[in-house]
C-alpha cells in the first residue's frame, strides 16, 4: 500500500493477536526496494509483524517527483518521513533492520526519534563522514554520479553501480540472481534515484559519530568478512555505542544478507529474541 506520505509500505506476519514480539521495520539500500529486502524480512515474520518500505526515490514510493526537490529528498527529511510511517501504522517502538543506505536512515531514526526504536540491526552501515572536507568531496562525487545517471540513462548507471568493487563478492550468487538483481534496480525511476543520491547520499548525511553515545538501544552491527571497509566502520561504531555487538558474516561482502542469509537471519533473530525477553 502507498500511504498518505507517498511511501509504499508492505506488511507480513502472524494473524492479529498471534504476534509474540515487537514489530520490525526493514529498510533497503540505494537502488533497492521492498523486493530486495523481503527474503530477509519474510524470514523474520513468523512471530512478528514485519513492514518493508520503499524509501523516497525508490520502488513504488511517490513522495517526490522532482529531482530538484532537495529538501524533500534530504537525509533528515527522509528519516522523519519514515518516522511518520512508524506512527501512522502503529509500529513503534519497532525493531529496525537496515542495509547500507537503509542502515544509515535507521541510525538516524534512533537519534532523531529514539522513542520509536527498540533495537537496531545494521548491515554494512555507517554514521556518515566525520571530516567536513571529506563529506564535501563525497557530496560532489554523489552529485556527479546523479548527473551521470540522468545523462547516460539508468541501464548504464546500474551496470556501473553493480560493477563496483564493493559488490564484487555477489558474483558468488550466480548469473540468474545477478540478472534478477539488475532487473529490480531497473524498475526504479532515474529522477528519483538521482534525487536520492543528492539528498540522502553519504555526502549529504550529517555526521552522527558524536551522537552514538546517546543511542540507548541494543545495536547489532553486521558486516561481511569480505567487506573490510565496513568491518572497520563497525568496530569504530561499537567503540562509541553503549550497547552493541558486532557480527562478522563469513563468506559475504557488503550485501551480507544476500550472500549468507541464514547467518544474518540467525544473528538478527537472536538479538530480537533477547530484546523482547523471549
């Protein structure tokens, strides 16, 4: 369903009254959608209600139609829009599971709307860039990527994106899985993706490093053992968080939930059960 904010949200879980844990909200990465996160979300939906949302500029969300609307696509505006989804669908306080960009948004929710969050499971995520110079450079890079997307077209952009070394380990998934992944990415609107890059990319995200000490919920930091950049970020994050654990996922790169789903599901489920007191 598409709610009054224009964000497309899908639900699955036990019948009314049969859920034995708090709801879960799952957030996808850049160029993803609800489609990419349902394999993970569905594995967690046997005893909990699960919601998966298309973030602005992705999937079937229609919240923004102009790539020039930087305010509506802005990082903290996106965080606040997801917070309204939690309110409108009575999900809070919710367990948040986020991958990459979705993990960054999930962390933003725990910081800006702590009353709505009961735990965080972050896959390949970061609190942003702490160095203002590096952040400005990344923002310029994200703007250039957005320009390339609009000038060269979505198919060329998706092929370039999927060829990034960050996703090289996904070759283990096989040709069919990669073809399905490419097809899903191509269902996105190029204007929406460009706007997301400009407004919600790592360069546009505020640095949340100095806010980590104030995050007062359990945080599970998941990173693939073949993703050294985000393993290092997870270790640095753990040092700043009051209640955190790191799960290094074997035989997996950045998209650990796709490459080793059973391990990721088991780690998240263990944390959720502990938080819910089961």
